């Protein structure tokens, strides 16, 4: 039986829940459930706030506006559209905010609230946009279409379904798009807009947006009172029947538990095989999507009140799209590795993602005879590089950093013999040498090596790899093999002491299946692979 945490006394939608409970900034000590602040807007219908790296909160309202609020609840700006802003905004990695309106347009706004562009869909937009790692924006409309837009607002393609597309799309690590329609089907599309498969259900897919687990299972709710679990090939795994329409979007926890609400007033926790763990009855119908605390000890959901229910299943699953709008901050984007800096040579990089298991600091010490405390997710992938021999700058999200950059090491753990090496000393901004690495802040500003780091801030680790160079463990020209992590070590040796392969801590992806490939998981952080992108960079 689920247990309620505290008193569910806040009369607010899930949107406000996220503001007050999950993503509130550090302030003077307050007791759980205390109100930090409130801001008066028109009715917030389905729009959930998105919270950017600098703490700005974006939320849509029925007064026709998208609001940008500071972490202390004061207004930065409000952008007025001709009609209700019902869906949730998405925020790209460069800070552009995308949001739809019932005036039939998708808007792209600069971080200062000025308009970049607007795209006219054929009908009202209830769907919340999603942004892939290569910058493509996907949004559904009542014109029965899913629209795929370039970052400049031009149309790449549109896919016609049989009814309104109210559901927000999900995007997998390889670029596959999942979206539901009122025609009772879930559509799975290739990045070029062609159909992989469609699965027919017993009722319309209303506002429920798909969630995708690490093994590729797709979960989506339906108006036939069921939650569906589908295999990656479009075959049915199972369904779970509730007592009402499942409008809520599911959320998948680290241990595979699926949380979803129903109009029968219940929050359900289901096992990966579709059996019931527990359910909790709230005081009203549940349209909102559940949210998980960072450690998964609490599940939050909005009904007639905001409820916090004991979860105990860990935080969000490390997968491409484990919940509505992808992550705890509701940014609606596929996080990714990127490469930077203009130059003379165009470099194209195609990533291949591997499903991975976690390996912690203790495992690293036992495998490599090195005390190393991870501060990033480890990037576990191989990629092809065109032209062969090019050098590419990658970026990793970095969290929980403290001390100074001088005290950090950047290390590679990349083959089955447990050999690897650290990168060189901390580099200057935008260094061009192979093996150079440095930090930036969330606005991509260079962090000096002796600047004190903020453990609560988000940083990016930038590092240079040359295809077939000293830091590439794949001898094939045109292919880079690159599991990398930044962390803290008492010393930074140029290589690690190999032990036996008995722990299975790290396996070369080229050796076969992926069960032992190392991925280091930072608390509350996810890392997913950029599918494809072009940039220019000097060799």
C-alpha cells in the first residue's frame, strides 16, 4: 500500500507542484509544504513549467501568455499570443523557448522574450513541442499532423494521422519519434518522417504522451482505461486496465517501476511486467503526469490537491525519454553530446548508442586501481566521423562539481582490458589541441582553472578527440570509441593499472553485446547521445 507523505494541502495543479516542490531554488530554511512564493496568472490548464539551467521558469496560461519567472517568483517577461497557451514550453540547449498556442502557431522565443519566428500549423496546438538533440522541433496539431521543424522555423516534413495530435511526442536516442493520435493509434516515425509502425488501441490517445524505457519499451495511456506497454518492434507486451481514462503521461523510475494516473482518481505503480505494485486513491480525477523526486523516495501528482506519495523506486530511469517532457526540469529536449567551434573543415558525426549498466566509483577503483569520484555521466558510444581523421569537440553535462577546475581529472575507460588514460592538464578556453579539455558554465562561458565551482550549478565539460588519435581506442579510421567521464582523483596518472576482466566493469562495444559497458550516473542528471549534427572545426 502506498503511503502519503505529509498533508496534501496545496490547492494547485502539477505545474505549481513542480515550482514549489521539485525545482524551487535554495532559500531560507522552510518546513516541507511551506509556500515559497506564488505568482498570479490566468488559469494554468495543462501547461507544466520548464525550468532552464539558470533557474528561469517558463509556463503557459489561458490568458494567452507565456510567462518567464525568476527563481524568486518575480516576472522577467510575458509574451502575448492571440489565444490560450495550453501546452508546455520546451527549451533548447541554446536557450530558445518553443511553445504552441491555440492561435494555430508554434512560437520560438529568445531568452529575453523577443520573437525569433512563428510557424503556422493548420489548426490549434495543444501538443507540447519536443526538441531532438540535433535541434529538430516536433509538435502535434489539431490539423491531424505531427510537424517537424528546423531550428530556423522552416518545415522539414509533416506526417498526417487520422485525427488530432494532442499528445506530446517523445524522441529516442537514435532519433525515432513516438506520438499518439485521437485516431486510436500510436505512431512511430523515422527521423525523416517515414513510418516505422503504428499500433491500434481501443480508444483515442488524448493528452497522454509516450515514455520510453532504457530497453526500448514504450508506455502510453489511452481513453479505453488502459496503460499500454509496447515492444520496440510495435508488438504488445501487456496492458493494465484502470477504472477510467488514462490521460496522464507515465513516468518510469530507475528500477523500472511505471507511475501513471487515471481519471478513476488513482495513482498506479506498476512493475515492468505490468503487475500492480500499489495504487493510491486521491480526491479527484488525475489528468496530470506524475513527477519523481531526485532520489525517487516521493512521487508527486496533481489531482484535486497536490499529493506526495512514498515511492522508493529510485529517481527517473536513465533513458532517452522516461517521462512527459523528458526530464525533471520539463525542458522537452533530448539532452546530447555536441561539438562546437567554426573552422575550415565540415565534420559529420553519427553516433550509435549502447544500452549500458551503471558502474560506480568503487567499481572504478577495483577495475583500475584508481580512486576516482565521478562528476559527470560517462559518455558510452561509438561514432563515425567524416572526413576520417577529423578532430571533434564534445560536451558532457557535469554536476556536483566543487573545489576548482584545477582539481579535476578527465579520464577514459574504454576497453575490455581495463586500460585507459587521463587527459592532459586543464586547458585554456576553446583550445584546439588533441586531448585538450576545459569547463564552461550553462551559458557556455569559460571557467578559469582556479575559479571556485558551485556544486549546485550545471557545467559542461568540453574535450577534443581526434579520430584515430591518442585518445581514440578504436583503431579503425573514421570511427571513434569514447567512454569518458570527469571526476575527482587524488592523482591523475597518464594510464591505469589493468586488472583481470572478471568484474565486467567495462567492455568494448565492438566486442559484442553491451551489458558491461560503463556508464557513470550523476545524481539527477541524464546523458543521451546526439544523433546527427554538422559543424565546422579546424583540424
